[in-house]
C-alpha cells in the first residue's frame, strides 16, 4: 500500500511559477516510478511527467521546457516545478506511483488544484 499526499497548488498569474510536492509513504517497490497527471473537468487525465527512482524522466510535449520533475528518494517526495504557466495549464494535478513492472498508475493522490489566471 502507498499513500500519496500532494501540496503546492494554488492560484497564479500567467507567466508565474508553482512547485507541487507529493509525499509518499508505504511500499518502496510501488513508488519506483512516480509522476503527475492533470485533469480538466470533462476531459480524461493526461500525463504531465514521470520519473523513475534512478532519475529517468519523461515529459508530455506541453510540459517540455517549462516543467521540471524531480524526486528526493531519501525524503520519499517528488516535485514538479512549473514555470511560465499558461491559463491552459489550469487543472487538478494528481500525483501517482507504480512499480517498475506496472504499465499504468496504481496509486493516486487526492489531487491539488492549479489555477492560472490570464
């Protein structure tokens, strides 16, 4: 079992920055891969970025060059630094985790709202 708790969402003006955090507790095996999805009402969740325990990263095209995913394995915490935010980034951001052998997210956080005003 894994518990994931996000923090750091909020309201920011276009062009601003936010840093999301996701604190994990529980199985180390099931947090080998962690990442972020986001969801706008009426749409499916879409992958933003993910990172392996070893530091390998993967980004959606919309996140490349603006967002940076990182993790501190000693603190069991993952981060998403979001710069140059746009109104279209407005969404609920969800942290997830899975083992290296799972294809899809297994554990989810409760979500944190990010709102970017124009």
